């Protein structure tokens, strides 16, 4: 495992595999770098892949106070480790973070995002806010398990499924990383597409979603692509938010390998 040092001194842990032009993988909410281990292996014959733990997760530190700018500096540190420029891929809120890092002017060559969970409907935004507003307070009060329940409910997971998940060994791991949800909320802002910032993205951009996923994700992809001049969109057949490597990998290889 490698270690990059972010601008504020935070240690960012990452795995480096493969050879070729560098690609940095950015995970979403509740995820450490293991979420992209299969994708990293798939891409490694074609690219040098930097698969990292976002701050507060896995082998990375979490220096206070948090700000989205610190996460962008983390990506900058990884790009420096990669030689000074790199392509970015992120999923869910990690996709939003990859787009924010690109909009901030980091030396990004290309950026791809899978289902960044922006909301284009006022009704959806209001409903989501009602479910997620308690989360930061619950985390401050040390009630991470309840915060996790609220978040999972906001993603559309039925209460029965959440109750079942509580009985699995994975639940304690999710509770342990639940405090980082406030970071993902900060990345997403008010959950609307930051049109003015994304209009400043000048590198090739690819927005992806799955045909079997939630309709609002498709709307989000179209809205983000509309904000970025020349961005492309692809809907992967039969895929949900938990996209398979076999469906996603070949599309990313083609996009990142373009001259």
C-alpha cells in the first residue's frame, strides 16, 4: 500500500496497480477502496490505477476540520503521486467529488462518473432532505446506527431490508464508517447540479447510469452532462447503482484510452 500526504498533512492510503496512463478511482458513501478492487484489477492491464481510501476510511486519516476542499486536495496529492496528471473515475457521491475536483482545475485529463446522485426535482429534494436532515445530529450524538438507518432509507432501501441488514456481519462495518456520511453530504451540497461550476470543466467527460436503476439517477446524469459542454452519456443495460465490473470496465477502458 502506498501513502500520499495531502496538503493539510493527512495520510491518504492507496493501492497502485498496473501500467500505462494513470487513473484515480473515487469511492462513494460508506465505501473504502475495497469497493473498487475488482475494477482496479480489470483496468490494470491498460492503466496505472490508483485506488484510494477517501479520508476517514480504511487506511486514510481524517484531519479536522473537514471541508470538501480538503478532499479535492487529497485527489491532488494522488495525482502528484501519479506523475502530475491523471484521469478520474468516481461512483455516486464519489462521482460528484471527481467532477468537483475537475471543476476546481486539478490536472485531470478525463473524468467519468457513474450515477452522481443529484436531484433535479424539487419534490425529490424535499423528500430526501426530510430523511437525511437528522443524520449529522445523530452522528454528533454518537448514534451512528440510527444515522445509517436514515441514510439507507433515503436511498430507497425498504425498512424490512434495513432490518435484515442489521442482522448481518456487515452492519457493524457500515456503522463504523457512518460518520463519514456528513462528508458525502457536504460534497453533494444542496443535492442540485452545480451548473456554474461544472460549466468550467474543459476536459472530456463521460456520465453513466444503469437502465435498471432509479429514474432520478438517469435525470441526474442528463443534467450534469448538460452543464458540461460536450459531455457524453451512456446508459449501461440491466445495471443498477451497484454496477458490475464486466459492464463498466470495457466502457471506461475505451473512454480513458481515447487520444
